[in-house]
C-alpha cells in the first residue's frame, strides 16, 4: 500500500471527509501520531463550536471595553453626579435667559443704581502703582469721568489655570443705562457657541468705556483677549482703560481684613451677604454637567452669582469714588 493510500485510510478511520483541506505531503504521515489527530480541525460540529466560542470571546471583550469607557466617563463627571443620574428630564434642561444665537443665551436684568457720583476722579484711583497702565491709554485720565463710561465685566470660566485650554462660558457686563443699572450676561450652552458669544460681547464695547473688574487685569481681560484671537476676531479690549478694584481694595484694607476677596469687600463695604450662593469654584462643573445632559439648575445659580458680582463691582466703584472725593450727585 502506498503512502497516499495509507493516509486516506487513516482519514476515513478518523471520520474526515475529502473536503477536509488539501492533502498532506507524502512525508507528513510521520507527523500523524493517532488516527484522530486531524479530527478537531475537520469535524463540522467542532468547527461550529469553535466559531461560537470565538464570537462569545469577542462579545466578552467588547463588554469589557464598554465597562472601562463607562468608568472613565463616570470619573469625568462633576462631583455629585454619576453616569446614571447625568441625564436630566427635558423640563430640567432649560437654561437661563433667551436664545439669541445658536448655542448662546442672553440674560438681562435692571436694578436701581448705587449712589454713584456725577463724575469719578479716576486720577485719584489711578494714583496706585497698579493703575499707571490705564493712565497711559486714557486721554482724560487726570480728569473726572462720568459714570456712563464705566463698564463692569466678569466672567465664569472652565478653570483658573488660564491659557488656550480655558474658555469663558459666561460673560457678564454691567453699566448705567439712564437711571437704571443694567446687567447683561451671555451664556454658551454648546461648545460651538463661543464665537457668536464673543462677537456679541465685542459689540457691547465702546472706545470710551472704562473697564471695571475685580482681578480682571490679571485674569478676565487676558482670557477674553486670548479667546477673541483664537476666534479670529478683533480684540477691542486692547488699550482700553481698566480699573481693577482688587488693587484698590488691597491698598486700602489689606492690613485690616483677613483677605481682600470680592465677597469680603462687598460684605464689609456694601453690606451684601449672599444666601445660597454657588461658589465660583463650582461653576465649571455646573456648565460641564449641563453639556453632558445634566440639569440646568446649577447654571441658574451660576448666573445669579455672576449677576451679584457685577452689581457689587458698581457698588464698590461708587464707594471708592466717594471715598476719594469725587463730587456726589445733588451736592
């Protein structure tokens, strides 16, 4: 009997069919240790079982990857939220204000103004070393400036690190509109709404405005200038006179108070005590949680916090302007 005939006989004994693959070479018969050596590779039932095991293994791996992704997303959620509670009902997803552009909401409020002087002696406030920059840019820096030129600005951002990775999701401004204090806020409700928000904010600025902020010289204005440049928009903030009340407060009260934060200044000088105020450190989590499908309740609190910041800025201007001897209305 030839080697080929012996190989075929062994295959028949093992239950293999002729379609069980190409014939082995003549010298391969020595590699067959037992009659059933090729059975696991050739039996139809075993082949089907192997396919089923492979599919089950693939499903197991996919499920494992999905679990890992779910745990990663849960770690990214703001404190107090988990993957199961991040999706809020539609009724709880309504952000503050009205939509004025795709992904941009406008909030407007009007208040009785603080007892602002008819004119503010900017030179007296800018006698501080930190305010010399503004004097170079304002032609009437040594004169009295009317309150209508003041524009308080405050932002709510995704973090305090700064740089191109930090963005402002809310920009608030306050000014005197006739006999009222007007507060306007722009809120982005999508990642793609930033450019439209920046264009609207830039349209509110006038060349004769005097910016008023609290640490805005070091944080808010540089951040907004960076975002404007990244959006390929003209930066109207460059060269505008800027009155940073943090430096004024520190000069006057750093040896008196424990700290010179805005909350301390407004409490000590204006008698403002906030109830149920959302700390500024929680604002990024509130916005990111909303983007991931969470409730808008925290965003309403962020807007209220920003609104109070702006009103306090204008109140502090009135306080310091009177303190430096600016003429008060009616006197």
